[in-house]
């Protein structure tokens, strides 16, 4: 896919190793589980898990290329996209509160950014 695209796209998209996918997956699954089980009784835990998710994305992106500025931009972009997408799709959240659903969608977007972008 990236061999035929423009140069800027080739520099943006990553083909991750298995470890580069498994570590972020584990982190975001744990954060998602904490958000679901603790977010109902303690809504402030959602803010903490979201902050940890952003920090994790920043760490994984910076670890790949050692370009902190680029990692910050991609992480903030992923956070904003996740929050907007979660807000739009929140009508589909049956059985979950809107805040928990938005948090989970944001984790999914941050996971995709941390695994497949560099």
C-alpha cells in the first residue's frame, strides 16, 4: 500500500511488528476495561484513563522515530478525532453512558494512531 503512494504518505504509515501491535493493544484494552467498570461509579476515572491513553500514544509514537514534536501532533490529532468521532457515534451506545462510549472510541483511534502511524 505505501510503496505506491506519495512520499509523505510513505513516511507517515508504518508496518508494525507484532510487538509494536501487542503492547499498545494490551495497554488500551486494560484502560478500556478500567473505564467501563470504574467509569460508572467514579466518572473522574475516565479523565485519568484518557490521560494515560494519551500518554501511552505519545510514548509509543516517540519510541518509533524519536521525533517528539511529530508524536505530539499525531497524538493530539488522534485525541481530537477520537473525541469528535465518539461524540458523533454516541447515539449507537446502547447500554453504555455517552462519556464511556466516547472514551472507548478515543482509545480505538489512539490505538490505531500509535500502531499504524509513525
